[in-house]
């Protein structure tokens, strides 16, 4: 996927590992990258490795980015956020449980949720305190 040269970008990719338990993840950037973060999740028992739904929002000047999804019971949601701030623990989530956050010059974090009911949509927000630029992506699998 390709993105404009802004201060906070996010994307979610899926890779099926059909044999064995490991795979190489290779990231190539064609722009100058000062900071970079990655989160890796292992999802098992999926009906398909293809994302069922996805959504992204880039926001500038507000502390909330929403990336809602329509989901069914049993769906698994993963979210990833990147913010233009180097202060730790500024990210909170609505609709996801925080799994990690990291500071790598800037801050990124991820959260997930296993749906117990269908929702149209499930409200998914990343919230940051004093954030000027934030990107938030979500994806679901059945």
C-alpha cells in the first residue's frame, strides 16, 4: 500500500502462513522514514485470511480518530494507531482492548477484540491527549 508523506500513517496487512509456524516480514519504504513501528498478531482458526472489513482515518488537530466496522458474532478485530507525539501512554481505545504501545521517536499502539454479538457498526475509536496528528486503522476477520 502507498501513503502520502505525512507524519502518521497506519495500515493493516494479513499474511497466511500455510505451513510451519514462522514467516519473514519484509518492509520496504520509498520515502525517508525517521520513525517506524510494527505490530504483529497471530490469528488462528479463521474462516479466511482475507480481511472481512477494514477502515482507516487520518486526523489532524483532534484527539479522536474513529474507524468503525460492521461485525458479526465471532469476528476478530485488530486496530493500529500512530500518533505524532513522543510521550508514552497517550493512547486509549473505545471498542478495543489495548494490547501494546511503543515509543520509537513517535508513538504507536495496537488493540484487539473478539466480538460476542453482531454490531452495525461497532464503534472503534483511538483517543489521544494533546495530539496534533493521528492515523488509526482497523480490520476484521471471520
